[in-house]
């Protein structure tokens, strides 16, 4: 199947299962019903006033309403902008302002509670609408028309391949997250690449454990399975205690996750009756050979490590399915993507030599939004994207990552900018200096180390600082443990 937009990437008349929402009364949605629901929601967005290139900030957890809202926004030629529903107000403000969002979609009850996303949207005059499934349809309950007041009743659009369908932000070494625009063509090419890599078909069903605001969950865990005609089990969040019950009950046969989730599953008892798992995919953070072997032995399934970036609409390389060679410690070979190891001048180095891993392909963004300096430094004259990772190709062409050129903290797949944290910490009235850095962690791969120097004459305790930081950043960035230092407080998360 050749698809160039999300609206043509699956059959609207198919009565087979597309989505299962587990629970006491599971919700099963066919492709036919999903398509009808998306079109209905698209009409609601048009009535509200969403037009081509309008950004739709989606502050919803992994739910049926997220799925419908995301796809409907893209079908309407709007720009879907998924956000972590756990963000603090200041974080929501940055993302909503950066994209000049036309509307923010929030969970039911958020407006009355005056939640963080609601406050941020109101500040920048974005329309605010609660979005939820009422058992009959996905409701768009407009609470505040904001900047869309008087602009309603727009026409229902038809998406084009070069329309920007999705914008995600990625942390950078400057501390300011960069906006990555991904077109329908970018996304559908990645969906095809993933389908081809793992030979996905209508017979496959995956268990979604990654958040849908993350490119890993959205592309590999959700869109690629739909592109292949398969189905997706979508729990509200990952739960180690419920994972295998849902996996077996709803007949999944593969899943993709970050190494941290694999490790959590390994620390819990495996299911009494082992399901028939076709493969396990690992991505977004390095997988240790030890975890690789434990997974294969425990679940009797091939483990395929992949390599991905937001700028590539997720997947770039992967280890292949058997009988192809899967190599622990390597992220595999290019999958529908050209991979090259280039020096600083953009020239290929000798095979086996280390330099920067660079990629080129139809799935790769053409550049960051409103960031010419980043675009100039991130692309070679031949159109290769510089990943910021150092690596090499072995004799068989398998990619081995040897380090990071861009100094981000990779905590279980979550990319954290040290400079972003430094800037937040330095704004505390008692802080003179702050520095953040990565430290090794058995569970997350890397964790966050933070050293603080208080201003002269000030006493700054761990509790006070943590409470202050918790109001500024998402939970996964917050320091947890205090280490006493002669000049101040050293904190590390774990």
C-alpha cells in the first residue's frame, strides 16, 4: 500500500479491529468506526475554526480521544502538537506560545479545575476545549473560543503530502527546545519503513506502552501498526502488574519500549503461560547486552534494538528479524534510510572509523521551525542530517554508537537538556550557581546530577529546592536525593 497522508494510510471501510482500549469493559474500535469518528471530530474542529497550519496542542493522556484528536487535526491540515499531560504551567506556556497554538485540547474537568494547560492556553489566548469519549462519540466541548472567536465554521479540508502534520519539540544543547516539523510524507514514510523492517501485517497486534506524545509511541507503537492493517492495545499508561494480563487477554504478539520498561518487566514475574511473542523491539535509549539476553531467555522471543530520533520521524536503523543477524550492542542497519559516518567536513570516513552518524531519507525533517542557525549546523551540504551521535559501521554495516557529541541527558529515553535545567535552577532566589550533568544509572541508563551553590548567607535545603523546581518542570526532571557538599547542595534524581 502506498500512502502519502495520514488520511489515506488505512482503509476506512475495514471492519477489522484497529484499537482496543482495555479495562473492565474493553472498548474495541474497527477501522471503519475509527475513520468515521476521525471525520466527525475533524468537522468539529472545522466548526471551531481550525484551518490549515493552525497548531492544535493536545494535552491528553494515552486515550481514544487522543488518537481521534491527533488524526483529525492532521486530516484538517492542522498541525498536531502532542504534549505531556504532566507538564507544569510554565512548560505548557512555552510550547503553546512557541507554536502560537490556535486551540488546546484538555481532559474533561480541566477547565473547572483551572489546570496548568488551561492557564497556559488562556495566557496566550488559545481556544480551550475539553475532549473526551462519552460512550457514543468523542466530544469536543469548547470552553473558551480564545483567538478563534468569530472564526468558526471553516471548511473540512483534505490533507496534502507536504502539509506539516505533527510538530514535536526536542531538547537541545542551547537549552531551548527546538520545534521539529514532520509532514504527512515524513510520517507515512517512517510508517512504511517500520512495517517493512518488522514485516508487520493485519495478523499483528501490539501492546502500546510508550506515551503518544513521544515519537517512539506515536510512530512505532501506534501509526505503523495501523498502516500495516494490524491493531493496537492502548492502556491509559504502562503498568507492569497489568501488562501481561492485557497482552495475553487481547492477544498481542509484539511490543516496543525503552530499556527501562524492559528492565521493569524483567523485575516482575513473567506470565505463567508465556504468550507467543513474535519479537520485542527496544529503542530510544541504549540496551545493555545483559538486558538483551535476559529478555530473549525470559520471553523466548528475538529482541531487536533500533535507533531513532524525532528529526527522522523516529526510526533510522534496526536489527533485522531472524534469520537476519541481530547484534547486541549495535542498533542495526539502515531501514529505508541512508546512513553515513561523516567527519566535520561532511566527508565519509573509512569503514570502522569513528565520526558522526548522519542520515538522509524521505522520513527526515527538512529543518527546524524558525531556527536557521540550528538548520545550518544540523545538515551537511549534501543533505545529510547530523544526529549529534558518534559512532561507526562494523564490517557488516551495522551501526555501533560510541558516544554523544551533543551533551544531553538520556534518562530512559527522555532527553533532558542540562542547560534547560541549569537555567531553571539559577532562577531560584537563593541560588548563585547551578550545573546539571548525566550520571550512570542501572535502571534508566543515565540520570540527572545537579550541583548547587547558594548565594552568600543563604541556606537552601533539599526540600525547599525540590518543591520550587517541581513547580517549574515535569516530574522526570526533578532532583530526588541530596548529597552534602561544602559549598552547597548536590542533588541527583533516581
